């Protein structure tokens, strides 16, 4: 089993043998298995949830700002270096 990402403090404490799943059906019933009830840090995947919420709020015009810094420049622009 590969080691956990110990350069991220929150993940350095995680047991790499944990595995769990949680499923919520259309009626709102929750079923878990394995370590599915163990709290965990969602780290970078939180960006997906944030993007989904932002799309719901402002729609497709959001894509005019995605991949840009707050300045409006592309994220890989040399201008701000």
C-alpha cells in the first residue's frame, strides 16, 4: 500500500488501510460500509463542490473567470511574476 501524503498535516495521521463508502438514495436513506462513518479531510476535492455551487449560482458566465487569478490574468501568466 502506498504511503499517505504525509506532507499534508491532516493526512499524515490517516490509517492507509481505511476504506469506506456511503451512498444516499433518492429518498435520502444513507447506507455505509467499511469505514464509511469515519470523518475525513476532503482536501482538494472540495474544489469540485465549490465549483458546482458557483455554477448553480451564476451559470455559464462563471467560465469567463475560471483558470484566472483574481486579477483577471490567466493563472499561468508571467505578468505577475
